[in-house]
C-alpha cells in the first residue's frame, strides 16, 4: 500500500503540502481540481499545473478524488452522452499526465451526509456525527443551513453552495428513479468509460454511499456486499473497481468490513480507513483511528487489506478536530497525521509478523 493524504489544493485547503511532506511515510497526495464543476473537461494544462505544484513540494499525485459525475448521467437523461464524452476527455487528459486512479461516487443529489459537523466528545475534540432522527425531522433543503455554520469557512465536498442552491429541483428530478434505474445508469456510464480506462490504465474506484442507506427517500446503491459485488461484476473489467471506505460501509453495523474487503480482492483500488463510534444503531460519531476509541477493529480491517495483497493508495480518512486547529471538518492536519502514523504502524506489524 501507498500511504497518502487528501489535499484540496492550495486555494481551498488549510493544510499545506509542506506539512503533508513531514508526515512520516506519506509521499503522495490524493487531490482534485476542486473548482471544476461536474460535466466540465479538465484541461491538460490545469492538471499539469497541479502536478507541478505537488511535485515541487517533494510529493506526487497518487490519485484524484473526485472527478464528480454529473447528475444527468446518474439520472440517465439524454444529455448524458455528451457529459460522458467530457468525462472521457478528462480521463484521457489525466492518463496523458500519468495519473491512474480516479475516485468518484454515484450518490444522487448529496455526497456524504452528516447531521453535525462539530459534536464535542468527552476529550474536547469535535467530530462529524450522524443521528437518524435529525434526518427524519429535516427537510433536505434545510440540511445545508443547519450544518453550514460549522464548516470553519471552508467549502465541504458534496455541500458546495452551487449544488445546495439546486437541491429542491434535483429532488424533483429523482422522483420515480429506483435503485434498479441507478444500477442501469451506472452500468451505462461504466461501459462507456472502460475503453479509455483500459487504454490509459486508469483505475476507477467508486466511493460508497455514506451513510450506507437511502436518505431523504433517494435511492442509494453502493451500500453493502451484495450490491458492490453486483456492481463490479456487471461491468467485469479490472479497471472497474472500488474505494473501500471503512467509515462509509461501516455506518451499517450489518456490513462485515473485513469480509467485504476479502470478497473484493483485486478490485479495491483505493482505501479510506477510519473508525466510527456507535452510541446506538441510529447514532454514530466519527472517532480517532485507533480501535479502542471507536467501534471497529482497525487491526482486522488493515489485516484484510494486507491479506488480499492490496497495493494501492490508502489514506486516513476524516480526523477529529484537535489541538485548536481550524480546518475543513474532518480534514484537519493533526488527527489525520495521527491516523496515518497508526495505520502505518498496523501495516508494519502485520507485514513483519507475516515474514
Ligand atoms: C467525504 C469523502 C467523499 C468522497 C466522495 C468521492 O469526506 O470521502 O466526499 O470524496 O464521495 O466521490
């Protein structure tokens, strides 16, 4: 595996490349052109400028998270063909610049959903949290208003103001769209992009829906073992793979994370590793990466990745906000650096025990 950190670009991130460079064992970043809109072609010039900036800091680009998929592709609208052509153009440009991993998601309207961005834990840290009741009591358009005050002045992925401005219309568009429709539309998209992924050796890594169930009545499909195996088999190409995100699949305690990892051998192209603490089935908060701080056995998760021979980029995922840091919730420096060190430690121990 290759340890990485997510970085949103110098215009958007509070964390600098110079800081990332000093985290032991981190040589690559997972990044994006955060100011591009879904459907837009990423030019080679902009990709190269990003690459130059990262490389000048002594790091490399290990992959892109995300090239977002336009809603009309997810909805299967007639306009999708042109939008997929643009996506293909972006993939080509990334391939030409020697970038071979793209994380994306197929969640309708929202990306991930949390009901709190700064829940205080007993140690004084603040974390992202989710309570089903809060979702059940809210109209979706109000969700943004209820959490935006805690964003520390940052723009959070999936909660971009441009997207939020159209939430109501988007919901109307999804009326009558079923999970089966979404599977079909995903298949169509993948079948069209696979030739270019093969040509440029680009691994596509779908991110799970978070939380791993339907919210606000919207269909959601990348939620469990059955569906993810269906997804990799329906377009059975090694470049059609998965981002294994423990914190997203783990929102549903019925998901056996190590078992899911083992069943996806060869198709996990990217891993997000983080821990959650469940207070009840309907209420969880994000914890430190360490097993004893949350509900997951992180050793078993990392061991499963090791056992299947996972050799792609991995990153600590959302961190707690600690030591007075002000950053994008989940994406501060300190706790993610602790997470990277911890995952590196688990990996080294597992690897040495295996020799
Ligand atoms: C949340 C992230 C997601 C992820 C996208 C991938 O913090 O893990 O926003 O990047 O779903 O497209």
